[in-house]
C-alpha cells in the first residue's frame, strides 16, 4: 500500500521536472550549436576573452589580499621571533578559520547575484548583499569569542604558553578585521556579479601599497611592534571596505544599488541555509590541506617533514591564487548565462574555463619539475629539507594541476547553485576516503609524508572526477529553468524583454 502511495509522487516529480525542462525556451542570443572545429575555436577565442576579462583582475585582487597578511608576517619577523610566531599563528589558525567560514558564507551571493544580474533583476542585487551583511555580521558576533578566548584555545591544541599568550593578545586586537571580512566578502560578490573586477583590482593594489608603507612606518620605524601590526592590518581591510562602498554609493552600479532596504530582513532563513551550504563546501576544501601539515607534525623527523611540506604548501598556495581567479570568473559566467536563459553559453563557458585552467596548471607544474633541483634552495639552507622538497616535487606538480582544475569546477557549482550537493561530495571524498587513506599510507604502511599526501591527493582526484561527471550529466536547459525559478523565489521576476532593456543600459 505504501509503495502504491509513493508511485504517484514519483510520477508527479518526474512529470514536473520534464515539463519544466520541456517548457523552457532558450534566449535567442544563446550561441548556436557547435557543428565544426572552426565553430569551436572561433567561440573558444570569444569566450576566452570574456573569461580573462574577469579572471585577470580577480587573480590580481586575490594576490593583493593574500599578500596583506604575508607582508605583516615579513615585518613581524624583523621585530622578533615571538612576534613572528604570534602573527603567523593568528593569521593561519584564528583569522584563517574565520576567513574561510565567512568567505564561504559570502559565496552564496555568487549564485544569487550572478543569476539575478543575468536575468536583468538589477534591483535585487543590493537587497541580496544587505541580507548577506546581516547574516555575516551576526555570524561574526559569534566568532568574536574565538578571538577573545584564543589564548586558552591555542594552548589546548598544543601551542607553547609564550606563543599562545602573544597570539591571543594579537587576536583580540584583530577583532575589527573580523567584521571587515563580514562586509568585504558580500561587497566582492556583488561587484563580481556585475563584472566590475577592475575596480576591485585597483582598490586591492592601493590597499597593498599603503599596507607596506604603514607597516614599515609603525612596526619598524616607530617601534610599535604587534600593536602597529594590528593597527595597519585592520586599517588595510577597512580601507578596502570603505573604498568599495564609496565606489558603489557613487552611482557606478546603477539600479543594482538603490539604497538600504527593509527587504534585507525578509526570507533570512532561506538565505542562511544557502550561505551555510556555501560555507561548508568551501571550508571542507580549505581545511583539508591544512590537515595535511597537522598530520605531518606527528611523523618521525617531524621538523624536516613539516618544513618541507610547508614550502610545498606555500608554493601551492600561490598557484591556487590563479585558480581562485578562474573560480570567480566561471562562477560569474555560469550564473549570468543561466540567469539570462542562455544554457548553451553557460555550458561552453565551463568547457573553455576547464581547458584553460588545466593548461595553466600543466605549465606551472612543468616549470617546477624542470627546476626541481634549484628552487628548494630559495626556501631553505638545510640539505635535509631541500632534499625532502625535491622528493615531494612530483607530488606538488600533480597537486598543482588538480588544484588548477578543481576550483574551476567548484566555481561552476557555485554559479549553478549546487553548493549543498558538493558539500556532501567533499565530505565523502575528503574526510571519509582521502584522510583515512592518507593516514593509512603514512603511518600504517610507514610511507611518511609522501604516503599522507598520496592518500589525500587521491581524495581530491576522486572529488574532481565526481564534479566532472556531475557537469557532464547536467541538463543545462533545466538549470536555466531552475535559475528562473530561484530568482522568483528570492523576490525577483523574470521578464525577458526587461532583461534585454536592462543589459543595454548596463
């Protein structure tokens, strides 16, 4: 009897999906089906220009923002060893955790703002951004306790009392940066959705130049040490917030910003769910490779293993900045095209971005492999450490290639609104497969850091293959139809004629 009741529900579900897909009509501006190699390469060139227009400034912006903390660490190293340790631990553990969580929650806007912009619903972009501000600032109030109680928490995870005290004090001073994160991530997604990447790049460059000047002035010249570091780092992040707000309030975004609205407080729970799904998806990826260094710390000759692995992760981190640019670019392209009812264009954008990111990854890996005997000397004078880095270079090369493609695929997932599904994939591939395999190879089979990395890299490869399979199986007409439904659900309304008019104005 129960089975009979289920059958009509399943049939109704299939009919509703089928009818939604069959009733969908692509926009007339969608690209024509690719019929020949000439068509492919012609469209590939056109799409590449669009991608690099977005990815280039996004890569530059990511490098500038990534460098703020790195510059502070460099100057802290000239102040003293305990100051360097305090800044490093606060940046990587306390601020790193908050950065990943809030950036992930802010990524919900990539789906909503991108699709709304593509559909011409410009007035909803500002409302979405304000909703995200409400949610991220509320989350920051809870995260503030992590900063306040950083000292006992750092002692709990094994840091020395001296470093824990210094890092804990520095963390309290860095609370303003936490709320800057809550403001800047929604601002960035709001501007990205409108392809206003160049403005973000200029602001990021100005912030980095000012940050270097004032870090030297306060930390070294005036001898303010950690206090100076906190003042400058907080001010740099709030400079980015203030500059982006001025850019938006100046009227450059047109109808996308029409002022503050009480609509920001509507449908908050639905927005929270999408934000949490985005946060879980991104944090599971970020924490995965942080765990690699943690596990290496328990091996024999841990100091050499951790030093070598830290060098490799530092190099991987810089190469990932390129991948982050493509992540942002493809997210914008997919969300815009789905929102504009151009599914073939969205699909082709995925193909172009994937091919380009793999080629760039292969080139970067090739350079490392060619100079694998030379580049380790740039990072360490220890023969044991440089030899360990040399041994790990092939793994690093494979990781660079995989981690060039994987963020691009994650960007596709964000642009299409698949965050919740990818979060489940990440849990299975990373934490139920990759980490147990890595620990088994590293400890049980006594393969050391190479075994741990092999196992965890296997998890990334499986996750990448699953994302490729999901994208390959995607019905892009259906995704464009879902995007239209999502815009209506979140307060917009899809009117193709209005879309055309709005895009001409933009």
